[in-house]
């Protein structure tokens, strides 16, 4: 069964900490995405990547960066976590044919 | 500005009745549409899709209707079951940018037994 795996289901971090959210897919997909989900706002795209070492900003990239050193892995980095980054973070991958496969999500709380 | 809108944040339906979830979009270049279902603490899962060459697509209890002139799509669930209770997101993309989907804000469906 194809999978997108996010390393943590729940995380609690302190304000100002550097936070890494990891995502791995086993489908050999070219495209990977990071979204955050907030009530009333739906899914908002933070960053995406069409290839290794390639990244593009989504709709809300401020405060985030990403890394894609290998095809299967796409990391989201919060350089200095803030309370307004408390959210559900969803990683997804696709081959461009039919929508995305999502991971189970990481619920991040910044205190 | 959101290009895909779901104006009903929640919907409550009795078990066995029809659930109708609505979605509107503004970009006339969109020609491929998806519905995702999301349970709490899980990632969204693909439910059903439709391309702009069709106006209807069925999969079991789920049917998606597309009205291109109105830039509107809807998801019908018949009959609704308590296990259908979840948040439903619609998403849209265009063949010119097929890799990028735009999502609505979601509708939380509650099916009462």
C-alpha cells in the first residue's frame, strides 16, 4: 500500500525553537507539498517541490523553509517557532496524474 | 483571495437521507476537481474526482456534479451513514498547472443515527 509518512503525530515546542517536520513517501512521486490546516481556513499551501533540491513558495511561506535532498523526503523547517504556527501540518505527494496522497498529519503546538 | 470556496462550514443530516455538499470556484481555467474526506487526526483521503469534460461522476453512494457555467460543483451522498461524518474538502486544478491543487475551507458533515 502506498504511503506518505510523517515522522510525528503530535509535537509540542517552545517559542523560538527550530522545528523540523519530516515527510517520506514511497511512491517515487516527483511532487511533494506541505500544507497547514486551520479551522475555517482549510488547507493552505506552504511550500512545494517538483524535484530534488527544487522548491517553490506556496501561499503562506513566511516563517517556514523546506529541504528536499532526496526524492522521497521533504522536510518543513520552522526557523523560530511562534505561537501562530500552532496548527495541523499535512504533507502530500503526487505524480501529477490524479490528486494527492496525504500523510496522517502532525499536530504542532507552540507554547 | 480564495479561488475555491465552500460556504457552508457545517452540515447536519439524518442517517439514510441525502447529504449535499457544495463548492464554488472562481478560476475558469480549473478543469479537474476532487473531493477529499478527512477524519480528525488523520490526513485527507481521496474520495471522488471529475474532469470538465463530464458533468457527473458516480462511485457507489457518492456522486459529484459539475456545473461549469456556474463554476459550481456538488457532492451528493446517498444514503448518508454515520461513518460519513467527517470534514469534506473540494479541490481544483488546471491542466496547465496540474500539479497544484487549490482547496476549499472544508465542510464538516455530521450524520445523525
